[in-house]
C-alpha cells in the first residue's frame, strides 16, 4: 500500500492560524525517521496541514490519528493522503483530553508527531506536560530560539518554566535545524526538531510541579522565597519549611535550581498542604 502524500493543490495559508506549510520532502522524511515510528504503533499527528508528514507516517505506523483544527483541511486530508490507516479528527488539540482520545482508540500512551504554528507551541507543550501520563514521546518542530530555551540548563539566561517542566518529566533529545526555505510561505526564522520522551518520576504530582515552577519563574529576578509567596498558602513559614525539606536555598533565584530541585520543592509543598499543589 502506498500512502505517500499526493502533490498538494495550491493552498492559501490562513494568517489567523499562523500557517506555514512544510514542503521539503527530504526534511519530512528526516522528521519521520527521527520520530522513530514503529510498525504497529498508533501515532497521534497534531496539525497535519497539507499532509507533508501524514503519508510517511501512514507507511510506518499501524494507524495514524490526525488532529487538525482547520476544518477545510481536515475534510480534504483523506483525499490528499489516501490510506486506510488514517483517521482524521477536526478538533482543537489544546482542548483535547488525550486520555479520553486514547480510550477511544485503545492507546494507553501516545507517540506524537507535531508540526505546528509557532504561536501555539508553548501552549501545546504545557498541555502535553499536564497530560504526560498518557504521552510516550512527542517529536515536534519549534522555532529555533524556543528549542534552545527548552534545552537550556540551570544558570542559563534562557532556562525557564518549560525547560524545567520538560526536563523534570522526561528526556529531551535534540534533533536538527530546519531552514526557512523548507516552508511555504517562507518564515523569517529557523526551526528545531526535538523529541521529548515522557518519564514521570514515581509519585510526582504534575499539578504541584507546575504550580511551584510557575510561581518561582513568574518573578525570576526575585529571591525564591519572595517569588513563592504567589502560591496560595505560601506564607514565610511554609516556604521556609518547604525549602528546608527540599534542601533548596531560599535565597537563590529560580534560574539556578535544577529540575530535581523543583521536584523536591513541589513535593514538600504538597506534604505541607499548599492548596495549589494538591491533586484535583
């Protein structure tokens, strides 16, 4: 069965959706190779667009579930990529419950491939982190500068909220740079392909980790003990106790704490009953 993408008809990108379509077939093949899709897997493709990756994924995977917010594209994708392995869903991925979607298609943990407008990449990553328990891995293409921030380590000026959350809940694997000429229309920036492999530490409350890390980085130039006061219930006494339990210097800045420090700190807040750290 040949499920390669048919030559796309001319398509006018929608500025409201920030669409830049991947048109370089060699780059598409390289992304699918890097995603390490296995025979028999059910893969979730987010933002298939014109289907540059979709046909290649259908050739590799047992099944491809493609989620596309653009109704017109969603309705025509199956004709552009004719494959009995493809299921297209018209839906906003930012409003999608991946656990419920997994139950619908008998998938416990999703392997994901995503080629999205840069404008929603940070929000999508946060949604994937929130649902990390049902994500096996995610291969994504983001703006180069964003990718560099995600991969940054403690002490770096670019190290921040998503750096901590992705590194605390999994492993990041840097891929390769993609130039602007691989897209139409041509963007003004380069892109980076990377993979996040979800590995959640035992008994980690992701909600607690997100709340703690957000508070710490919301005012990153402040001392940690002052920044954490934004947590409901984050009194001086509670913060001092949590930092003591976690072995974290309360006078440090968030950018100097390792992902493991934030894990211990979030667990400490949870044991102390800080409301934002409780499980829903």
